């Protein structure tokens, strides 16, 4: 696992617990934004079996990619890296319609990881497949600061938590692959896993400590190195950050992981337009709210020389999550001068019916949040272990 803050070339794998959260749109446009700040950036499509990052870059699917590399021994890694029309931005296409590459062998996976770590760039953004496939977890663990994209909807939040739990468990498997006692323990947990009854990461580390106190220290040190970033996509209003804060609390308490929040992206209709036209967002609406948010994320990364460590102004806000909350509120005010009222009304003219509708909606949001917290605390649901 690469410790990004100590690396000159920072590798940023981008994943999601479920599909349809806007991950590939984010990767493509974040790469363009980083490159526009003069950073040598490489985008890599590692959504093997479903790669389509080229679409969001406005590129044709006609170049050889990782699928060719995996099936043709005469092709080298340097053959699949290509220039894009955007300055400072290179691209490594994915399977390029080559079938049978979704389930790659361990040796080929290690070869891809080895080649990626040798690329010469300032930033390498890796678009991963959604879900918790073992290969996805291993690619996410290429560095200690992968990015997890989630929407503020309960199912997406639940899947994001489940993904990170699987990441930590996979990290433990990698850390103790030569330790017979711990390997046996982890194998037993996998075999005996039952819905709603699998142990938490903290419980697993406590079990490791019974085998070896030294191994438990090693486990805690490995987990402490993980600094995943959360990006909220398709937000509707600033209050959506409340459920993200709940996700953060669960990650910290149950996984002993200290996440950061990189940004809050509002839902924007121009995404559909850009996807339909197969062009980057900047070619559809340069001043759009989502591009403003993506550029802000890029600036945070660029201005953090030891990313994921960020130079936060803790006199103005408590941490990265509170900063994101402030940004979400500021953006919302820019678009909605009078929140919760229709455009043709002043705040004083809002009807009693409208007021009751808003109160009902707020109560429903609270109930959904409480239900999500209950679901998130049920260990093991919809997880492979």
C-alpha cells in the first residue's frame, strides 16, 4: 500500500459501494480539472468488464487498452497509455470490448498494480468498478487515500459503509498473509459469516490480540494508515450532509478509520446533457454548479502537498466535514436565494400548505436518517464476509 503523503506521484483510486452514483463522471472531470491546474495527470479505467470512462472524456473506443494487455503478451503497458486532447492529461483505456477480463488472475492483477506505480505523473486517478469484488478492493488498496463516492441516499450510504468495511478486512488479509494464526482466524470468519452477525473490525482486532499482541499492534497500525476520502454526489440540499456525518461516525467507531470529506456535489441537469453528447461537462456548462464543486475538489488536492493531509484552517471550521458543510450551504444560497420557497414567492408569501409540505418532508428525512443508522449498525448485511 502506497502512503500517498510520502509519494511524489499520488495514486487516487476512486470507488463506490454501488453503481449509478456518478463516479465515472467525477473521475473524468476531476482529471481534466487537475490537468488544467498544470498537474501531469493520468486517468486509468480499471472498471474491467464495464469500462466506459472514455465516453465521459469524449473519446472514441478505438484504442487498445488494458483488455488487450491482459490477453496479448506482445502488448506492453506503455502501448496502452495514450494522449488526450486535454493538456497534461493522459489516459489508459479499460477492457475496450475485450471479453473475459473482469475476473483477472492474481499475477495479472499484481502486474497491473506494479505498472501503475511506475507511471510518471503528479496524479493517477483510477476509475474502479462499483461493489466489493476482491480485485476492486486490491486496486483501492494501492494507496492509503482512495476516494469513495456516495450519494446521500440511505442505500448508497449503506453500501459505502459496507465497501469500507470490506476494504479494512481485505487489508488485514494482505497484512497477515504469512501469519498462520491470523490467517486461520480470518478464514474462519469468512466461512462462518452469517447475515447480521459478522463481527465488527474492532472485534476482529480484539480476536487477533488474543493470538498475538504484536499482531494486534500491526493490525491497528495498518488500519490507522488508511485515510479514505468521501465525496458526496447528486446532493439535493445542505441537510444531506447530516446522513454523511452519520456515515463518518460509523466508520470511525466501527472500523477505527479516520476519513476526510473532499466535497459535496449537487445534482446538475447538465450531467445528462454531457453524457448524451459524450463530452466532458466543461463543454456543456463551464459555470455549472457541479463543475464548481469538482474544481474545488481539485484545488484541495493540488494545494495539499502531503495529500490526504490537508492544510485546513481550523480557526474557521472544525474539520473537513464541517468545511464541506459550509461549502454546501454557500452553494445552495447562490442557487436558491430563499431556500424552501418557490421562485415566484417571497419568504413571507409562502402558503400554509407549502409550510406543512416542508415540515412533512423534513420529518420524512429524519425518519429515513434514523432508519439508515439502524441498518448501518447491523453488521454484515449484503457483504461477502
